[in-house]
C-alpha cells in the first residue's frame, strides 16, 4: 500500500532538491552587494628625453663592401680627365641609319667619347657593339663601337 508523505519527508525532499541552487543564489546575491574597489589613479609618465645627437653628414659615408676588410679612407670619386681621342679610331663611321660610332676611351673598356660632344665620356656598359645609344649632352644618336 502507498503511504502519504509526512511533513518530515516533505521538508527533507525540499531541502535535498533545492539546497544547491539556493546556496548558489545566496552567493551571487552577496557578491553583487559587495563594493568594488575604486580604480587606481592614472600614472603620469615623464616624456622620454634622448641624448643630443651629433649632426649627420649628408650624404652619409658609404660603407665598405667587406665589413671585415681593412677600412678605406673616404675620398671623392676620381674625375675622368679628358684626353685627346686616339688617332686609330675614326670618329664617324657610317653604319646603321647613317649614325656615327662613339670613340673608345683607351684603358676604359666601358667608356666612349661621344662623336657629337668631344671630351665628354659616356658609359655604355651593358650595350652590345652596334647598339644605338643617345648622347645625354646633345640628345643625338650614335652607335656603340
């Protein structure tokens, strides 16, 4: 036969079923009532002061190719001195489109003297012989010897 629950068993059932949720609710309630500490005052940082720098030379000195090699003194690049054209090379040969050839500079494999502006050297490195190039001084076309 089934017995009806007594008041003792009802209170035991209520305590067992609702004790954990009731405890959690009490903890959350107490935690929400606690005061939060005030935020710390903002700290002021001093501005950074750098040591005074020495004036830099412009343009900066070029670094050597081999950092482990001996240090070379800084000297300005040598100026190409103008020399009289060699007599062996004719200054103007007629070729492609009636353009003259540049005059090779002795001892300088990549420099030629322009047939249009004597005494002015032009670097033609990377251009094969017979290539048309423009004289930067006169904007006229000549051929690489």
